[in-house]
């Protein structure tokens, strides 16, 4: 695969957030939102 094709398939994923109260009890300091299922 050449460099142009590789760049077309790159994605950036930013995991942010923490143990907030809106999704409590699913989201808490020990289990932040980005890991909630």
C-alpha cells in the first residue's frame, strides 16, 4: 500500500471525559464514560 492510500485510512480518536454525574452510576471515577457500555 502506498503512503497516499495509508493516509486515507487513518483516523484520530480522542477519548475525553471522566467520572461525571450525568451518567451515574454507569460513569464514575473508577469507570469513566469512555469505558461504559
